C-alpha cells in the first residue's frame, strides 16, 4: 500500500432536497489502494464515487487531489457518438502519446477478452455490449486512479475472471462498487462501508469484512444496551428523589428526555440497519415429477451468410425441485434457451414438453415488466391497495416493507429509484406469485449484499423448479444444484452441483480436451489456405514486432543510465511498461508462428 495521499475528502456534507446523505465526511485514498465500496441500496455509493472524482457539489467541506493525477471513471451513464466505430471509441481513450498507428495492439489487448467487435458501430450495440465497450475504454485510459461502478454487470464468467486478473496486476489505485462478493474478495485490500451516512473503513479486503462488521455491530448493540440501562437508572433516581432534589434536577430531567429521544432514534436506525427481509416460504404445488422435457431440440440463428447454432439435437429432462444455474459466454444462447422454455421463441426442430398446470414466473434482466413512470404502488397494485401474495391478501405498503422499502416512498415513481432498488422492486413483483417454475435472468445485478442474502434464503426454501442465469459465482453456489453450461456451437453440458463443482469438473475436462487438441495438431499435415483477413494480419505482424522492439530498446537505454534508479516514480512506470511490452512481443511472436504454420 502506498503512503502518498492522492485524494482527500475533508469534512464534506452532501444533501439532496431536504435529506442529508453525508455530514462531515472525511477520508483519504492512498496511492496503490484497492478499495471496494459497499452499502445498502440508496446508501450513497455512487454519490461517494462522484465525490472522489470531483463532480459532486458539496454543501460544505473540501476535496484535495494530488497534482497531475489522472482519473478514469466507469459510470452507469455511457456517452458516445452513435456513428462511431467501436475501434474509434476505444482509440479516443488512449493517452495522446499513445495515439499512433501502432496503438492497435493496446486496444486488442483489452477488447478481445471483453468480446468486442472493433468494426461494429456504437449505435448498433446492445446495452450489455455498450457497457463492455465503456469498461474497455476506461481500462485503456490506464489512469492513476481507476473508479469502476458495477464493472461485472453484463460480463460472462471468462470476462469477469480476466478482469480480476487485470485488476490484481493493475499498478494504479482502484476504487470499485460491486455486488459480486467473489470478485470483491479477489481484487480488494480495503473496504469502505457506507453505514447510516458514515464511512466505516475495514483495513483489509472484502474477504475479512463479514467477521469485522459483525464485531462492530455487536459492540454497537452492547453500547446501546448500556446507554439505555444507565439512562433508565438515572431517570429512576431523579424521579424518586425528594421534592427539593427534583426541583434542582429539572434541567437534568429535560436533558435526559432529549437523550432518551436520541437513544430511541439511534436504536431505530441500528435495528433498521440489521433488519433482514423475512418472507414466507414459497411452496408451489405441482403433481407431475417431470416439469419439462427437451427432445432432440435444435435452434439456429441465421444472419446473412453467417449462422449461429444455439442447440443441436439437445436432450434434457427437468424435474420438480431442480435448481439449475445457466452459464455461458455472452451470445451463447442462455436467454434464447429460456425463451424457448417459456414459449416465446420457436424451435427449428425437435419437441419441448411442459407439464400440465405449469405456472411460470419470469424475472427479466431488462426490467420490461416495470413501468418507469408509474409509482411503486401502481406497479404492484394497478387497481387497488392490496396484493395477492401466494394466496394471502397483503396491503401494498406492508409488502413493500418486506423488501426494505419505506412505505412513505410507495407513491414515488419507479424512475426515481436506483438500479438496485428497481431490481428489488421487480423481485417483489416476481416473488409475490412465483408459480412452480421460477426463471431469474441476471437477478443479482445492482443488488446490495443484504438483498442478495435475502434472495438466497428465499430460493433455498423454494419448493418449485428454478432456473437462474447469473455470473455471480458465490450466489450460484448458494442457490443451485445443477449447472447447464452453454459451450458454444450448440454444445450444452450438464454438471451436478454449484459453480465451484462446475469449475472443478470443467478444469478436468479442459485438460483432457487440450491433450486431444495437441495430439490432433501433431497429426495435421495439411491445413486450409489462409483467408484474406488472416493473411493481412500475418503481413502486419513483423512491423508491429519491430516497432515494439524499438520501444523496448529505448527503455533499456534508460535502464543503463546510472541515475535512472534514483527516480522511483519514473522507474516504476518504465519497469511496468517494459514488462507489458515484452509480454506483447511474446504474444505477437506466438501468433506469427501460428499463422505461418497455416500457410
């Protein structure tokens, strides 16, 4: 951890309308920190990020930053030119000194693992693709201070793991908001916990947070209890005293009354903070043991001369009580599979059988079932005050309270909610009557930890059949007993257990596949002629390698200078750059050999 303070927030207060979000907030960010920001939805995580960046106006207090500091910020709001190519959009993120004809390797290094087509037009990208493009551009900037707001949203597992590895080796300072607990454990060395308008700082990474926070909350509970006990004894003593003493203690009695009110307020806030959602177990009934069956199902999408196979002669029997996690790279067919299951997408061939009396509930990651300009109340109860919750009549305010919404906010429009609050509202709507087949497509996006815990508990007690699409590894481990993995080109594999079991079994399988591929390469004597695109790539590689070696040579000349190592800042920058360039040369040479072997 660095000792240099790069951003300092001093006695800052921020309020919206008449609500104070932060009061007299002070903290420092040191060079080299890897900080994760956590807190309940609405606690002010994004506001805190804006305070760090310098775009948030303070009611009072000040922000100080290190001179010359460069900042990169992945926000939820993505700005771009509609007709711009992805390549040009990413190119604009490069530092001026790196904007040259040989900079394509820097862009490829980031864009490829994030599955971005550099020739695509920005306006043609989906929401998820736009999000990945924005992430790539932020990383390409290579700033001193990198701020990421929910960077794993819309990423598949391979991309998440690549991002983890990238951030672990990132030499700058990192501040990250994420709901993905495994991701946070792997990338953080400090936690900023937003709790009731304050920052509580855990000096270790997220892996230590639960133990540390439980100790803090336990201590706070004991202190509140002691305050109440001492105040009660003092009040009793004052009230039972002789008249003359009571007269003398009128002022103290008034003070104790104010202390009692403050204690009541502190207890209420504490109890609200530790409150957990408690819903009745969902126990749908369905007589049939077999919920659904796919029999030799095939599905292919064709666009021009290109085609993509989603399923190829696919067979599976889905049983009552199955809890299935659906995995696969973006575009592999996960959502298409779910739409085939519920009948919203026609199959090309084969047959899908569904049990009689099946009742399907579908959580759509696009939140299409929420009406943005209607209130929370109207979204749950369009025509009244009461909602049917698994056969029981509930007042809408009471039901919203179960999902940690303040009843007074029930008449607010949905468009005033944060992303996490919208997901929580959609969960409330979906889980009111979950049916006997519950399908959740990326339900964990933007949720806070408490809501995730609540959802895990609900799904653990759910007696129906469950499908979950999620990239949250810890969440899948807690909720599913089977994994349906879309491998691409119509291949789908079934694994027993949660994500950890899948990863273990997949590694074993990958070793076998790699061995087989190596054997096949040895046997191959004739290969297909290089395509024009591959030939063009091959022709350009010698020049790229030559330019990189020239750049390395210039850096090595500086290493030879006896005074070089006295400048620690320049030394660290050039050592890091040298390492990256050497790796790129090695990668390009491997690619050169690979293409040459195909001639």
